[in-house]
């Protein structure tokens, strides 16, 4: 009973057929007749079938016919292959190849469509959506159920049910009336009536002759329903009407069966009639070839590479500036995750850019693993230890890290600021920006640009049209709109990152698709050479005429404040900036030496005086923990502090002529004394000056976020080969013909049954002859299985044998073998 029920399930899913006709009767038999390369191609095209590896080809065919797997396979077909499946769904089952070709080419015939059809059918066969020979093409039943027309879900072709399906509930008398009014000979039973109507509506000339007599307006009704949907609403659709009493065009059509009732107030246009009105075509516009992506503009390849290299350099510097701004701690994490709108505006202002671009740079840094939340109680964003490693890389390698992370990321920065289905605003770095469609769209857009001539750009709408043909999404208008936005964002973001230049793919962008290291090597010669000098000026400014080396830029960023950016960066020296450098452990002599070594102009005297003046006062005060204390060799300075009303809240009292104790924390005491105009230095418990760095805050080690894949990963060649071998071995064990066992197996059991003595004797004989055996085996968990083995030795109650199912040598306990059977000669 169970076996029969399983077969019914397989037939319903399309894995097994009814057995009529020649050729394979089931999808499993069709797969069994294919070679290993064809099975591997199926597993590669539909990777969801690999995990876990099916036990045999019947299991593979069953899994390939499940609804979830078929839907996933349909979603990855190009438009013409999908149109071919849709045509098969409304074609007879099985469908000859010529009939399928006629449904796609129409009565006129199209050489272009006919030439493209074999490749589409081959794709469907590779995906196991279609099986059987050209004389009997069969669509997997699950796909037919998904695409076949019904009132609840009309066919994508716009075709309705057949005459037989639409007339299934009509009375024999009503069918006879329709046959008579259509001018057909009288019939004796409903089957003959339906067959006569089907033949009439399938005949182009006879149908044309019938409609030539139709009243004015009838053709307009048919034209409205011809391309779908095939259902229309009319009053009293189910009321019988005769040709003699028909008053309206719809009644004239209903009387002759050209339209059939589908409900009390609904009529439908049968499939046969619609096909003849369409000229035999299942689709209004078959698209056998992908639309071209014409070049929008052409530029010299060197101009493209140079422009892209400049953008790549700017991208690296922008991300560096962004993350460096969070050295002392970034913005707080919202309770729902992500950054607040206020913090995003502050970040945009710091980068001197828009909030949309700031969100993009934030998401790029996050995707590359450079920033993350610190995980503390008051959770905030901060640089990761990976940021410090990234900073030590050459500029081209830093760019490659950013670009590769962007290319593979599933997050869509362009969604920041929009609202989700519940009306909530999507925040930068928030949890709701992942879109599995994003990495595939980005990569495909770059691949299309790579296929264009060197230096050629393309319009986003042309790229989108190509993507729509290559993968028609079944998620509705919302998903298609998302893809359209992703294409637009990809074009913009690739330009910002320097992957493209002037809209055309650069040389290093082309390498990025296959090897980020090669992309970095190709970009390196195009980047501007970092400078090791600045130009000091008398107004306490320094001009960097180009990008500076990383060490020089870091030191100068501590010693001076950035005043303006652009082609040349202007730094300004102030008492606060000089004190910042001294706080970082630099001495006045080191600062003088640094400026003299890196300036192409003489060090201005006002700048030297500024450094000396700040250094003379720096460190005269020492702050430690009392809660805190102030120590100074000049007791007059301490008296001045005690007399200053601004120090009233510090709880200061004199412990000694040169020491003041305070009730406030050392950090608070340091900040207050600095606001009073002093330049204190922090002191350790041993009395040494503490060199504190403001950029010491880092998150715990965090890896870059792992992109969420769009479906199961594609198996590599090693896994494919192993999976095919395992499936073949399991199939051999399940289907190999066996010699009759000495003791027949009980009814309903798939395992052989022999006595212990017979099992031992047969196995020992197989060791001597090297013959394979079919065995039944029950493991320690009580799970029964069947295997094909080649015994090697029998010893101590165990048999060591090569197992064809697992492709390895294994040891089996003799007492767990239910029975053995020799294989027939033709499968040894």
C-alpha cells in the first residue's frame, strides 16, 4: 500500500508518467539514461538538489519535482526559456517538438524563433524541467500546475482553459444546443460534442467563416479577451441562450460556444479559439534573443582608467577620513539598530557631502569590516582592529578591499531614508537593508559593461532591459522596481568607487570581477604618487599640494587642523593643535625637526614661536589620582589656580606648596585646567608623563559581515564529481537486477533475506571470486539500507568490503546483514 501511495505522489509531481508510449516513462528513467556530465550539469544548474546528496536517481527526480525547487528553477530561466515553459504548460501533454514550435512561431512562422528554440529546450532538459524525446516532450507536472490556466491563477500566456475543461460542468442538452447553433452535425454524447467544438475552434478557416457572420461588436469583445485575461464579466452569463434569440454580440458568441460561461456573471474565451485568433501564437511577443546594450558614449580607454583611478583614490581617502572621525568613539546605536538621522547628518557634514552619499560610504566601510558596534552597554559604533590593518596596506590594496566588499554585499545603501512595509524609516547601518538580489545585479551590470567595447558606457535603462530578459522575476512589480533601483544605484556607486570612469568599466574594474588582487596591481600605476612634503606659510598654515604619505598625513593631522580640502589640502596650526601633538608624546624639538624635514619652504618664525611657547607651558602641571591631584614646581601657579573662580567646582585644596588635591576625576581636571588656559600633562602613579592617544578606541575583533547568498551556493567540481558518483552508486544498489534469494523476502520488504549460514557462505565465496553482492544491512540505530559491495575479507564476525554506494572500503558486522544476493551477469 505504501509503495503504491509513493508512486501516486511521484506521478502527481511529474517524476513518473503513466507508462504509455515509447521512451522513458518517468523523469527518473530519463535521468538514468543520461550520462554523468548531464547529471552534473543538472546539479550545477539547480544547486538546491545537492544538499543533501540524493541517495539515487529516483530521489533526485523526486526532489527536482518539488514545488520549492521548481519555482527556484523557473526564476533562473531567461525570458525565452520561460516563454517556452509557459507554452508547454498550455500544450498537450506529451507535446511533440513541432507542436511546441508552432505555438511559439505562430502561423506565419519565425525563423529567428525556430532557430533559438533548440537551445531553450536543451536548457529546460538540463534543468530537468522537461524530459522525454522530441516526439514526446513532457513538462514536469509541478511546473504545469504552476503555469497552467485556471480561474484562480490565469496562465502567463493569457490563455484560458480548453473547451473540454470549460464545458466539463455543462449539461448534455446544453452542449447539443451549442453544437447545433454553431452549424455542426448533431452528436449523440457530450464527449463527441466537445470534440466537435474543439475541432471547429482549432480550424482557422472554419472559425473565420463562423466569425464572418458575427454581428458588429463581437470581434471587439474577442479582441479584448484574446491576449488575456480570458475572463470577462457580463450579466446572466450562465443563462442558456439560443442563436435565434441572441440579441447582443456576447449572446451571439455564447450561443455558438465561441464564449463559454465560467460562472453566473463570467464568460471565458476557450484556449483553442484564442490561439486561432492569435494566429497560433502562445505569446504576443516572443523574445528569442536578448536585447542589445548599445554604447551610450565612447571615451578613450586611458581617459576612463585615469578618471576611475582618481575616483578610487578619493574613495579610499573618504573612507579613511570617515572612520578616523570615529577614533574617539562613533555615534550611538539605535535601540532598533543603525544610526540616527541626526548622526547621519553630522557624518555628512564632516565629509562635506550629502546624506545619501554619507550612507553609501558608511555601508561600504561596514561591508569591508572597518566599522562595527562595540557591543557595550551603551552600544556605539567604532573602528575595528581590521581598520588598523587596512590602514597599513598600500592604497591600491585598500581600494580592492572596499570594491570587493561592495561587489559582494547584500546591503543596499540606497534604501537609507526610505520606509519599510510598516512605515518605519530605514536607518544607515540598520538591520533591514539586506536585499539578496543586490550582489547578483551589481555583478551582472559590471559584466555587461565588460562585454561592451573598451571605453563604452551604457544607459541604466538599457542595462535593466537586458537583466529583465535574462531573469524575468516572478515577485511582481515591487521586486522589479527594486531591481530597477539597484541597477541605477550600481551605476552611481561604481563611479564613486572608481570601478568605472565616465560610466565605462575601467581596466581595474574589469579585473575586479575575477581577481581583486589583479585589480589592485592594475590600479597601482594609475594612482597619484603620495607626497612627502608640504609648503609652510607665514600665516600659520601648511599647504599639501597633493595626497600625502600615510605617516606624514597622520602626524600632520595631529599637529594641525584641516582648514580646507580639494586639489590641495590646507592645514592650520593653532595652540590647541600644537598642544594635541605634545599630548601625543611629541617634544618641541621633534616637532621642529618634523617640520624642517617635510617642508619645501623654510619654517616660518611665527610657527616656531608658537611651538616653543606652547611647549614651555606644556607639562608644568601634572595631574594624577587623589581622586586627582595637581603638582607644579612653581607654587605661584598653584596659588593662581586656587584663586581662580572657575576652579571652584573642582574641590581643590593645597596638600603641599607644590601639590593640590582635587575631588574630581583626572580627566575632568585635565579638561577644566585646559579651559582655564593652562597646559597640564597627565601623570602616572610613578610620576611619569602619560602619553594618551585619542584614537585608541576600537571594537573587539570583528570580521566583515558575511553576505546572505541568493539561494544555495553552486557546488564546485570536486563536490559535483563526488555527488554524481554517490548518486550512481546508490541507484545501482536500488535498481540492479538480483538473482533469486534462497529464502524469498517477506511481502513489502526491499531487503534480501538469507540465513546466517547462507550469508556467511555466500560472502566467503565472493571473497574468493571477487564478485559483487547485494546486501541488506541494519546499522546500530536500526536504520535499514541496501548496498552493493565487493567483499575483500571475512574475519572475526566482520566482512571488509568495497561499498559501491559510498565509494569507500567499509567493515560490516555479519550479524547485521539481513541477507545477501548475487547480482545478475549483465550488471557485474
